[in-house]
C-alpha cells in the first residue's frame, strides 16, 4: 500500500472535530457535575448560599406563625384551616398528635420562633399553643440541585457542557487552523519530494511553529535539487571527458601492438603514461568534488596574518606560473579569522585559472569590506561574457573553443571555489577587470 493511500485512510478534519467535540462533552459533563458538588459543599459563608433551615425559616417562618394564629384549639376548625392552606399552596400541612417524637437534632433547633427543620425528611415543624402542639409543613420542594429530578439535572449539565464545549472547540479550532493548514501543506510538499519532484517547495508558513521547519525543508530541497543537478552534469561531463584519454590509450596500445621495433614501442610509452595520469587526475578530482559537495564542510577558522599567508601562497605557485606572466600583489595588512586550508585551495584555483587565460598580467588583491574578506584575482585575458557569469561555476563548464582541455584542468576549479565560499557563508562574484579581462572575487565571512 502506497503512502498516499495510507494518508487518505486517516481521519478527515471534520471527523476529528466531531470526535474531539464528543470527548469535550463527556469531559465537560464530568467537570460541571464535580464543580456543582464542590460548590455546594463549600461553607455557605463563602458561597452566599443559605442553609436549608435558614432558607425555609425565611421563606415560611412568618407564614407559619400567621397560620398558627388562626388556630382556635377547636380540632375541626383547625383542620379546616390546614386543609385550606394545603390546597392553596400545594404542599402537605398536618397537625401532629400530642406526644409525637422528633429526632434530637430537630428538637435542638427549636428556638424563640418555635421553628425546626428536619433535613433528612425535608420537613418544617412549628410548635404553637399552650400545649406545644406541633404543625408539620412538608415534605417541601427540594432546594438542592444535586438532589433534584435526575432528568432535570442531566439537562442542566448537558446544556452547560454543550455551550462550554462549543465555545472551547471554536476557540481551539481558530487557534489550531493555521497549524493544521501548515502541516497539510508541509506534508504535501514532503510527498512530492518523496516521489522525486525536487522542484516543489513548501509555501510560506502562517504559524510561527512551522515557520522554521518550512524553511529547513525548503533549504534541504534546494540543496538536494542542486546536488542532483550537479551529479547529472558531472556524470554526463565525465563520460565526455573520459572519451579522449581512453581513445588515446586505445590508439597508443594499438600502435604498440603493431610496432615492429623496440624504438617504436617505447615511443608510445610516454603518451600512455600521460593519458593514465590524466585519467587518474580526472577521477580523483571528481571524487573529491563529490565528497565536498555531499558533506557539510565546516571551516576551522583561526586568526591569520593575511600578508604572510598570501605571500606563502604565491611562493608555492611559482613553479606553476608561466614565465611570461607578471603577478602583482595588493594586500591589506590585517589579521582575519580564516580556514587557511580551504582558503588556500580556493585562491590556488583562482590564480591557476587566471594563469591559463591571461595574456601577461595577473593581480591578487586582498581587502576587507564590512567585516568581509574580499580576495580578488584579475587578469588581462579575453574576459568572460556577462551572460556566462553563472555558467562558469558549473562542473566541467567551458565557455568557448578557446577554453578547452588544451589549457589543462577538468573544469572543476571554479566549482570548488563556489563550494568553499558557501561553506564560509560567503560568495564568489564575477566582473570585468581593470584591463578588460576577468576578475573573480572570493568573499569570505
């Protein structure tokens, strides 16, 4: 099963929202019910809720006293009064027989108002008359929502839960929607990269959480795309570059096989050795370029005296400098944090490249601009057309017939320099020299 099919079987955004809403409803119901229990259990001094006794004393106390004043002591008359009150207010009112026993908790509540409340039976008692007759009012309507009708309590909890859950889900949806959209775009980009579409890039993220990740993915895609392009160029170019020395080797071996004298045989040996050396140099150079391209080159910088370093570099190149070429140095006296190994490799390639194409003059200038080290190599050769400025950094690139393998090398020198510049978070720029030739400026940070 492909990855796209696996992704398609995952729950949609709508189904996820419904699932989360149901979970929120259950959680909110539990929270609301628990909160009610906790709230009611708190001291009434904190909550402002009256105790049941206080509630009924305030609500029915005065009414009960007025009712007791209507009693005359005549059992028939008193019972008619009780029946009238019970029918009018729809709750039980009853005159208890003398000697009715009450719980000790209820008896302890009787005070100057002669009122007591039985919390267990939810009943109010009034003591009246000279014989301490008892009037029972109740059971009364429940004042505690936790003891109310089950269906009413469930409806109350459900309404509270639905409203709070909807509000929470809406807020959560608005907060997570940008994250969800960024994640989906990033996943789509990853799927395209997985199937080999290296030109795809993730759109700019709207959320801060995915902003850095999107930039990292796009940077990785850029680098991977460039590596694949360079690899294709190198593979095709190497196939082309290998043809000539291999053809010369085949021709030399044929001539050796057909040689009738030892002198003719030995005459082919230098050419064969030269072709083998060229093949070895091409393979080694290409492998080194591959290695540098595939790995992150971390510069090992240290404080370097630029004047001393530049003179040592130029002295080492004297054996490779054509005798007719004059080299001019313009070096600023300074110290700079530099990876001398990588910088030497880059400048060597620039100078050797200038030696190939110059007429007679080469200039090496080193200076700083805004804390950047600029290393400019100029020549008075034919120069480089502006439309070819980018092309010269492609591996095995040759601009015209004058820049062929006759000048030596394999066209990887400037590609090396560009890799080294990027490893220093720098760049390499092409321009026209003061003599009308080419000027290549390596910028290191």
